[in-house]
């Protein structure tokens, strides 16, 4: 109706009466500009019963770049099937008066980018009651399929507490969720443990359209994500940038076995890079068979997983992933070595580790892994013991610095160090995450 219109401050639309049914508000005020767009007041309209709010108020451009209000008091959304782009890119929108009367029970198509770019909009418990969505509004989207960037940049400039009931989002019909909370800002975290992504489907090969791509990228306020009960399907193709540069400190995809399906995840690149993650739990039955990109998973100084969590990650990579050429950048994570001996070499013979102070025949077995240590005590080279020659000499499968004199080493017998070594000799590289414990 007013698509790309420029309306003067004295524009008068007071008292309009709309027909009683069949109203499609698609792009009704999309990109409306002018003084009137500072305060869109439709509260005197009657029979506001949209069946679609697709881009209805997208990209309003008023002459006041700091304050825009929309008053839709009395609007009946009980027949509205789509909310896609509803308020997208309204950087100056502060108030949505009348939101308290909204319902979402007929929603079927999508909430994609509905609130994206609403950087100063207050729909929190601190907003006037008329501006707050009912708690039940967020639980009425079970049939919505498209959740891409639904809350992207909401509150990015002026963050508020999460809207009442947002923790009860019904995502059971979601097929896409890329960037769902990307760049958004809140003053407190949100309990997202009740989300259901069992309907997620594969959407394409380009990283930015993959299902969980950048889901919390650059988010402020959300500090923990309990995804253990998300029940997501094999349609999840990417965790790239999932929580990168966010304030998230813990992610739980499941302790023990889980119904979350990682079998199609091709990338965890930059998944938690530059985020303060200290706990990242993977299920003990995680299937990483499709993983081909783990580069820059986190910052090199970060420790996103405890030793036990990293042990489990390495075990699941070895058990399920046969891909080659994968680079794993795992920060300063440490794994369980299962140390049986240690020392400093004092001989130099090809394919031999020589230490005249040892008793290898008592401590070491064929198949144990020798790791060379750098000055900080982290692993920088490794080899497998193929024979215990004597108390002072071991035969190794690799001829490297462990066969020179003066190399500090430890020997481990844990299943984890053996799995890690198998990952490496399969043609992959672990450039970080070489701390031994």
C-alpha cells in the first residue's frame, strides 16, 4: 500500500476501516520514508486482521534516526500465517505498541529475519505492558519452518532483557536456523534447552546457508547453550561460526549418548573462535563422519574443552571419521597421555629412541606412543613404539627428532593418545590442542 512511499508529517490515515477478511499486509509499509514514518499510528483502524505480515514494516526510514514507533493496537493476528521480515532492518524502531495483543497460533511459513536489525527495540519485561509480546506468542510457532536470522541484531545497540516467554520458543517445525541469534544483544542469558530441531533439513553446500551456521555469532548476553535435548537431525550440515565472538562460556550437546545427529556436519571451522568457551560437551556417540574442516576452531590460546571433553572428541573423531587432509585447530586443549615413562634422549640412531638412564623393558609396550615436548611442555612430535629393543632403546615407526640427542619426551599408553596418533598418521594434522595431561 505505502511501499517505498515518502509521507509528510501531516499525512492522515485516521479511522480507516478494512474489509473483515482476506487481508495480506505484504510490504504494506516497506521502506516508507518521511516524517510520518517516525510515528506510524494505526490504532484508529478497524478490522486489522492480516493473514500475512511479510515485510509489513520492513526498513522504515524516518528523518529521525534515533526514534521510531509503530502503534498497531487492536490488530488481530490470529489468522496470520507468516511473519517473515516483519520488522526487518528497523535500526531506529524503539516501540511496537499493541504487541501485547498478538497471537501466533496460525503461523505456518516462517519467522525468518522478523526482528533482524531491530537494534534498539524494547520488547523486554521493562517495556510498557502494551509493547510486550504475550509469553504464549513465542510458543505458538511450532509449524514455522524458516528461522534464519529470526533475532539477528535484535538489541545489538541497546540491549534489553529477553522478552518474556522467549525461553519457550517452539521450533519443532524449523527446517532452517542459520544465524538465529547472530549479533543480537541481551542483558541476561536465555534458557534454550527446550528448543526442538528435529525437523531440520539440509539446505545447501554454501557454508552461509548451512543449517546452524553462525547461530550465535557475535551474540552478546547469552552465556550458555544447553543443546543436549535439541534432537537435531542429520540435516545439520555446519557448526561453522556457531558461537564465534560471542559471550558464550559453555555449550552442551549431550552428556553420554544423545539423539543429536552430527553425521552430516562438514565444518566446525571457527565454531567458538574468540569466544570465552571453557566447556564444550560432545555426546559419547557423536558421529563426525562428514567432518572435513576444523580449522581455526578456536583461538590458539583458548581452552574450550576440559581434558575429559577433548579426550571424548578425539575418540569420536578416530571412531567415525576416515577423511584425510583435515586440519584440527584445537587451541590449548590437553588430552590424557596415560604416561608410563619420560626422559631426555642421549643418543642419535635413526628410527631409535635412546636413553641410557631408562628401564624400558619394564615400563613400555609395543604400540605405546612417544611424544616429543617443546619448551612449554606441549607435544611437538610423536612416534609409535614398534619394538622394545632393551632397557635403553626403543624402535620407532618414524625417524625424526625423537631419534636425536637432547629431546625431551614422554611415553603414553592411553587409548586417547593412540587414537590421536592414528588421526595424525591418516593424513590429518592437529596444529593445536597438543597439551599432554
